[in-house]
C-alpha cells in the first residue's frame, strides 16, 4: 500500500475508530503522509487533539526540506482549528509563517504560504489576512507561475470568489 493510500485509510478510520487510526498513522514511514494522517486523527480525537497534533508536527520536522516541513503543517493547523483548539492553531500558524522565510526557492515558499492561508481560513479572517499579506509581500515582484497562481487564488479566497480547499473530506 502506498503512503498516500495509508493516509487516506487513516483519515477514513479516524472518524469512527480514532485509536486504530492512530496506530495505522504511526506505521506510515514517509513523514509527509504520516504528518497528514496524524493531523486527521488529531481532528477526531477529543482530549488528545494537541498531543497528536504535536506528534504530527514532529513527523513534519522529519521531512527532507524546509518546504515540506512548513507546508505539511497546514494540515495540523486545520485539524486544531476544526477541533476547536483555535488559540493554539493560531499560535502555530504565526510560527510557521515566520518559518516560511527559510523556504527556497520563492515559488516553493508561495506554495507553502498558500497552504497555510487555506488552513488560516479555518481560523479567523485576521489570521487569513495576515498570511495573505506575507504572501503578497513575498511574491509581489516575482513572475514565477507558482507565485502568480498563489497570489491569484489567495485573492479569490479573500474576495469570497473561491472557497479554500478542505484538508479533510
């Protein structure tokens, strides 16, 4: 089974059998997909949400570059927000937006910031707008298509013309 399939299986299980989902999430060897799977479990595990989100954050740190280490944590932020742990999600979001400065090239930073913006949409308009502002400052003078797409789609979200992509189905 691929890591993608393992993650998807965990996300389906987390809704009804979070303990089994947690076991299966911990078996995923690829840090990117383990972090996503753990975030799914955190979202459905009342009382253990922050502890499992912490485990997702540790898995993200095992990813092999700054882009992955930052971008995959958007799942964790969304999970905390959707589980009602809003202050913690907002705090982590601010840390990750700062950490995104280490993501190179700029086109990859734009992708990471856009994922964080989508997670911020689960929080408040202020959180979303602050990520949008950082994205605009980072990419305003860069013509790379990934920067331009991130700016365009972020503006569409801001204008209410496009809904943020849900992290969890």
